[in-house]
């Protein structure tokens, strides 16, 4: 392993000069810094992270807890976080909660044991208003950023989230503008704040359009393709006379669309369908889905900006970013035969 002393000998400078140059200290001339960095690179020098951490009392590690890397919502968000963390000299430790409270707590405790300097967490939402592990993070005063909406058990932390109320209301307004007067809503998990906000946006837009909020048009669909299929079968049994369906997310919308198409319905000739999230599957579904494009990359950038401020001991605030409606082939005017 190459040591600073060896680099100093070859460079013809002191060990202190080498140390300062590799830490990009301003009191070392730019030319000298660049020459020493290139020499260190050629000699195969690798910084001793443990020793550096002992000097700075920091590990230069950031923890990231998400449901799973297979969840497409987090791919671009993670990319933005990791890219900025890399620029700042931080490494990212990834852990999966798999959508369960017990696994989430175990993942967070392991990251705390690694003495991470900060945490990014996509919470596992639950009905309880308190959580021992989130209380522990707060007691330790560890910088933490919530990726998504805050719930009562994590309300003490900074968050970055999509303006789901505004985006969902925008989809409902768009469907109403096409002439739809009976718009069914397939809702998400009860405990999830994002699902609550998307329902609230739908409700507000109906009120603005002077359309009644009918319980018979609300279906509990969860968040998966399978749950979308199940809710659609119930929808078809009840003959609600809806001319459009607004789904809580794209996976539910895919389950809805697939079931309708398999039953002989045409989109949008018989029913219009809209999702939320702009997952890749939405664009390449059998009938490309109208949906909401969440600002995934910008959410990751905002999360890292907030983390940097927290690491510096500076104050910061939560961010809500607007989303964009993407119109595709799955929506159109209602059938002429429906009044």
C-alpha cells in the first residue's frame, strides 16, 4: 500500500504538503496540488478511510433505505443522490426495507452501527403515530432526509416529495375537460400519505368542476398490478357507468388496463384510463398510458441539497416539487352514447 511518505519522496516535498494537496487545501499552489494528485494516482495511492474518519470524526458514509432497487420510482432518485455524494467524497450504503416495518428497523439499526453521517429513508408507512427507530434517529440528532411524504411517526424530519395533490387534481381536471362526468378513482394504501394526497387532489378537482363525489366510484386498489386487477373485476361487476378511471399509480393502472382489454373493452373508445408515476411500463403498455411524470431526478438532487445543509449544521426546509401530466393514447372523449 502506497503511503504519503513515499509520494513525498518522489515529489520532493514534505509529507504535510502531500497531505494538504490531496485534501485540496487552498494554501498549496494549484499547480503543486495537481502535480501531487496525478503522482499519487500513478503510484496507486488509496486514501485510508478509517484514518481519515478518525481525524475528522466522520465516516463519509451516507445510508439509503428504500423498499427495493427493483422499485422504478427510486432508480433516478438514487442516481442523483449517489452522483452528488461521490463529488463530495461520500460513499453510499444501500439497504432494502422490502416494505416491512421490521426489516426497515433492522436496516436502519445496521446503518447506525456503521456510524453513517446521514440517512436517506423512504419510509414504510404504517397506521401508528410513533416509531422507536425514528425516535432514535431524532435523539441522536443524525441528519436525515425523508424520500417522500412525511407521516406522523417521521414528522420531525426534512422531506422531499412530489406535490401529489396538485398532480392528481391536474389529471382529474384533464379528464373532466375531455367531457367525462363519471370518473372512477382507484385509491392506494390507506396508510400511505401519497395515496391520501392523490385522493384529495381528485376530490378537489371534482368540486372545482361541480361534479359530485360518489362513493360508488371509489375503489380500494392498493399499489400493485395484482391489486389493480382485483379492483377492476369488482368495478366491472358493479356497472358504475363510469367513462374514465383514474388510478393511484401506474402499476394499478396497468392491472386495470390489462383486465379491461382482456374483457373486450377498448381504450379509450369505451373507457379512458390514467395512472400516476410515469414508470417505463406506462409508456410501453398495450395502450400507452396517460399519467403523471414525477420529478424523480430533481427529487434526488433536492434530497442531496438538503442533506449537505444538514451535514454543515445549516437550517433547511422540506421541498414539494411539481409534477407534469403526460397525455398518451389511453385517454379521450367519453363514448357518445353515454350522457
